[in-house]
């Protein structure tokens, strides 16, 4: 009796979406892409509105789920010179609707909505056309906007808020994250993620090591009472001993596996420890006593904390580096580490399930989420978001005033740009009486050239510097004032005008940070970034 030939199933090629987003999937994987596609961005547009639209462009292209543009303006001639998502046919039409239409052409899979209304009159709860807002993007200059409602409401709702402004050759954005913003997948340098546990081996690894080295001279261990190298001097001595053990009379003139071992001594012979960032997570009340409504992060963190309490070490990630070895030996070692990692993961998962039952949680946590946390536990990052109300509305640096004063002492600091941009908004605010309609760009530029306008900016800056000097008496106000005055001259010359190349660059940087926030991968800016287009420089400050 002859057996029938079985046709193997056809190989599945990449889907159309996988082909479309191939490169970015390599950065943030399917989980990050799904988070992006589930997100909805609310853009509150003001001023000339270029930087906000450029930011959306860089979110639409990678496939954001949807966006809503709130903008009261109709398109005028001035818009055509800087906003590449408008043309002559857009004149007299809603700027929000026109930009929305052209943005959607970039990626038809993205939902776009336009609301021709002032952000001042827009109710954040009036989003029946769209799913829950994931992030609010407020594009300035916003001299006639009271930022307080957006800052307060987004903070209360735990919604990230990004305030961005672009003026001439300068730009700045501030990200207000929720009070506690944890990131598991921080994408650390692969060379730093190796956890081989050579100084804290489990029983199976010890048995394997003894079997593999039974014919080798254990001179070091015998001479040091079985102790591992304790400091650099001893590690250097061990490296010399390993190097001396290699054969040199062979055709290759040496042994590559010995060379690898010599290079690995310093980075691999370290006792396992709990990183400071993870200790900070463990100390949080949310971790110590998670509730039924707690985020998945805190439930898993509590279970890993319990694992550490019981075992003294973190769950093993399970990956080993490439090395010179016979294939069967490498595979055996790889399987050993994988088995231990699976065992540790199973222990943490059982703890999570037990905790879920005890808390009577409605949904169970996906096993893949638990596994990702176990693998990246050593590199978890918890960002404590800072409320930006006083900083962005009053120029009050709060408890960071002393630091800001010392930073201004650095001749290369970009903080003068941040102060000058806030002074510009304050001067326009005073010139037009808050909440009055904004007039033409020509009128705004003319207003910026007046002595009253310059006087208001000078008084605003003087007030800030006085507060900073109170926090740090050694601040050399005259020197700092001179540097700020140079920036003030430039921003007054530019007034409300956005240069497309600067706004486009800024939009790309802001979009990159927004993607980090949405996917909760990589570490976003915390919390303010200043861009100097004249010197082609960028600086990040925690204000």
C-alpha cells in the first residue's frame, strides 16, 4: 500500500499592512503599531498653525488611528507661503477642513475630522465623532489662549498634553505626562541587557558548568578559596590567567573563544542586582498594594516584587549572546537559559493570576504582556509627569528655579530661547487683551515693533530673572540678560511667523516623541525641548 503524498501548506507572505509598515514594525513591533492605530490625537490649532499640521503629517504617515483638528481660521494668502497642506483653492475655506483633507490623502486608512471653532470655545467632552482622545496637541503661539483649562483637564484625566510653538528660527515644546507614566519596553542597548547569572547560577547551570570544565585547570578558584573576583584588580588578574590558558601554537595562532572570554570578564562577572529605577517602582504604593482598578503594570510589578523577595534576583530574561562554540554546545546552553526563563515566567504568571483572583479584576492580563515585563524588568522606566500650569502660563519654574538659574550660567544653554518665547506670548497677550480675535500677521508684526511691546517683554523677562536670582544668588543677571536680548530681537523680528523648514523639523521631532508616548516604548522627552534653528542645536530640560 502506497502512502499518499501530503502537500505542505502554502507559505504565508507578509500582509499588505506588513509590507506598508515594514520598517517601522522593526522599531516598535506589532504591539506598538496596534497602539498607534488605536490612538486618536486632538489638535488644538492657533496662530499660523503650521507646526501642528506638520506634527500630524508625521503621525498620519505611520498610521495613527485618527485625529481631530480644531481651528477657527479660514485660509488666507499668508497661509499659503508656509503651510504645504493648503493651496490656492483653499482660500476662504476652513483651514481645519482643508488641512484634514490633504492629510488624509497621505494615508486613507487614517480617520480625520475637522472642527471650525476656536479652541477657546471647544468642549473637550464634545468628541462624539471620535473615540476617546489619546493625546492632546496644542499648537502655539497661543497668546490669546488661556492654557489653564487644557493643562488642568488633561492632568485630571491622565491624558498626555503636548504644547508646541514655532517662531521664526526657534521652536519649543513641552510634554505634560500623567503623574505616573511607566514604560516597560525602553529598548536599551542590546549589549547591556545580557544577564548570564555567572555569579549567581541556578543548580542546572552549575551542573552544566562543572561538566563542561571538568578537564580544565581551576587554578583561580583553588587559589582564592572558591571566591569570585571582587574588584577590578582581581578581574584583571583573571583576564590574564584566561589569556595565558589559550593555545598559541596552532595554525590560527590563538583561540577565538578564549579571546571572547577575556573580553567578557569585566562585563559578565558582576553579581545580579536590582536597578535603582526598578527599586523606585517597587517602592510605589501602587506596586505595594495594587487595587482592582490598578493598571496592568502595577499588578505585574507587584508579582515581580514578590518574586524578587522570594528569590533575591529578577526573573531571568533567557537570552545569551553570540559566541564562538560548537553548535551542539551553544544550543544546549541556549536551551538551559530558555528553560530557566520559562520557569521564572511561569512563577510570575501564577502570582499575577492569584492576585487577579484576589482583587476580582474584570479582565485577565495577556500572557505576552507579563512575558515582556519579565524580560525587560531591569530596564523599566517610571516617569513622574510634572504639571506644567505655572510654567507655561506664568513663567514660574517652581522647585526647578535653582536648577534653571544654574543652567542659565552656561553660555551654551538654550534656556534663554524658552524664556524669550514665553515673553513674546505674554506681550501679545497684553497687547490684544486676552481672548480677543487675532488680527493679520502684518498687524502682529507691527505691534511687535512698538516700544510698548518691547517694554512688556523686558519687564516679563526681568521678573523671571529676579525670581531665578532669588533661588540662586550667584546668577549673573547682566550676562544672562544680554544673551536673552539677542533672542528677543530675533523673535520680535519674526513675530507670529512660522518658517516652514523649522516647523517641519519641529513637527518631526514632536511626532517622534508622541509615538513614544502612545506606544509606551523608548523613553520620551521629560519634559521640555528647545530647538535653535540658527545654530542647528537642540536641548532637553526637565522644568
